[in-house]
């Protein structure tokens, strides 16, 4: 006959095991992984918002500065390239795919900056209410992108560290052996040299 005390002890061990494992960080990897994925979703949403604004911006600028054809074409092409880059859940753990995505977005940011600078040559465009509204929305979107990228990098750094440090690295090598490090956004040379987007509708100050 089974000793009731031994049976109770086994049940106690079984009940305490999940608590003990949680205390050792076994849940940290999926928790931080989901947080990083959510932050990635915010990045994509911010970039999509910018892409959605660009057609109206191009059309508005074209109405006043049709002769700036080369810039208008570049912006349209860069937007098409950025939106055509395939992005799915695996992108953030695939450095090559992630780099293609970032490069496409950085290129769009650069040519968008050139488009916004056109306003300085066309006073009527600078005072157009639709253009001013789009300016404000683009500015807000660029801020959202910067914040989303910053939050994503913080979440990814936290997650990647969890994969490498004890005791969570033990779970990464056993229970979550399929977990891969995620890729961080970096400041590319193209982004650093891109023209600054000007949202100042006043005349340029004399140098």
C-alpha cells in the first residue's frame, strides 16, 4: 500500500515544480521574445504610416513643382521598393533580410528629405494648407519611427541577452533550442548622410 505521506510529497513536488522553474527564468525567453515581436510590429506600423502618406505628398508637390520630376520619380520608386521588401516573422532573426528591409527604408527616408526641401524653392507650395498638414503628419511619423526603432532595439537587446546569460541560457539550449538572436537597427551610412527633412515653413535664415 502506498504511503500517504510519500504520495503527498510527490504531489507537493509536482505542484512546486512549475513555481521553481519560473523562478529559474524558464518563462523569460518566450516573454521577452513576444515583447520584441510586439515592438517590431510597432516599427512596421510606423513605416507603413509613412508609406501611406507619401502618395498624397507627391501629388501635392507635383501640383506646384512638376518640373522637379527626378525627385518625384525617385520618391515614388523608393516607396515602391520599401513596400515590396518581403517582411514576416522570420525577418528579425534573419540578418540579411533585416538589412534589406532597413536599407530600403533608409533610402526612402533620404529621398523623402530631398522632396521636403523642394518647398524652399516654391513659396506657394510652402503656404498650401494640404502640404502643411502633410508636413506635420510626416514629422510626427518620423518621430514615431525613431521611437519605435529605439523601443525595438531595447526589447531585442534584452531578449538577446537572455539567450546568453545564466540561468536562462540553459533553457535556451534545451527547452527553447530553436530561439534565435534578433537583429538590431543600426545607423547606416546612407541614413547618416541623408538630407535633413525641413519642417520650417519660414524663409531660410541668411548665413
